[in-house]
């Protein structure tokens, strides 16, 4: 997909935002309404990271993001790598923050429990 630089940036931001919302939904769906425990939190983080990586990678590959950065000869795995990076950010840093206000039990475990 060809486009101006602004269009490409907007598309990447929209794709990233959509995948982060999916990851946040997966995080809170895994957590459920239970009080956070260390193993439940770990499972929720892993699920959120995988969901985000899969959705972001698929959208980035479909948009051809890899070709925007390094040229037409770049393999699709560069877009998949960007998706995995976004998945790591969701699983490690964001942890469902985009949908936190909609969850009835949005307390997080203390830092020493993680």
C-alpha cells in the first residue's frame, strides 16, 4: 500500500491502537473479576501480549509496513517483528491500561508480587 508519510503514520497509529485495545480486552478477560494474584496476573500479561502481537502483526503485514521502513525488498517478518514488539509493550508495560476504567476490579498487585 502506497501513501504519503502522514497517511502511513496515521495507519500505523490506528493499527497499533486497535491491537492495544484487543490486548487490553484479553488482559481483563483473563483476569476476570477475581482479586489479582501473581499467577493470574502472569497469565493475563502473557495473554495480552500474545493477542496484541498477533493482531498487530497481522495488520502490519496486511498494510505492508515492512516496505515503508526498509524498501520493497524487505521480508514480511519485519512487520511481524514490529507486532511482537508491540505485544511485549502491552504484556510488560501497559497491562490493560486502555480499558482499565471499564473493569469493576481494576486493582493491580503490588510490585513485589510481580
